[in-house]
C-alpha cells in the first residue's frame, strides 16, 4: 500500500509540474490561387513539445467570406465546419500530421480569409493562429501576357514560352514577361 501511495504522489507531482508546449507548422503556402470551383488545402503538423501528454483544440473561423464558398478543418478522419472545435490528445514528442484546412471555391471571384486556431488545453494561454487565404481571380501568373516571336536563334520559329512554361504560337508583339527555355532566362519586354 505504501508503494502505491508513493506512486500516486509522484504521479500527481508529474501532473502538477508538467511543462506544456507545442509547435505548429503549416506545410503549404498560406496564400493560394484557385480556378473557379477549385480546392485549396493547407496541411499542418502539430507537435507536443511538452513534458507530459496534452490535449489540443483546433478550429477555424471565416474572417473574409465570398458567397458560395465553403471551408472545413479535418484531423484524424473527422471534419467539422467553421466554429466547431476538434479535440485530440498527443503524448510528449508525438506529432499529428492529419490536420488539413480545406477551402472550397465557388464560381464567384474573390478572396476568402480563414483563421486557423490551435491551443493547448493543458495550458490554455498557449495558443496560435494562422491566417489562410484562397483567391479566385487574377494572380501574378495570370497577368503575364502571351509571348511573341523574338528575332533570335534562341527559340524555335514562332514557338515561345510564357514564364509559366506554356508554349505559344503567336505573331503578336506586346509588352510582357517571357521565358527563354534553352537559356533558362526571363526576358521582360516593355513597349
């Protein structure tokens, strides 16, 4: 009986003096461009860096909304809409890699801003937020103008490439940004 009491005493001390902490990492770019009807996903890794087991709460909230768009947060095979928390436990050193925030773009152009929230339930002062953005509309890559023939032996005749690598067959002569594939150079033309 005495050994059991000692075990319970030290177990209680461990709980009282357990250090809580976590590392949260977003694996994907937090600003993503989409086609209408597309899906942006943001994967997170959450690591318990505390000295004891801890429970964590994650949830999302929509900060800027676009009509017809939707989002959810998923972890451990369960998905919930904005405002609904997911709670799970991690042992010391354990990493949760199944956390994903999905933003479903509708047909309406715009930018959706979603805030991801995570906190330790062992020490509720330990919390972190991450803003996530998805946009349907003109992105930098989409603003690049079609390429035009450049009188140069560097390119095949009438076949040119925009900076995103798309081949174009054109006789247009306009300002723009162009990629010279066999020289691995970017060429900026201003008229």
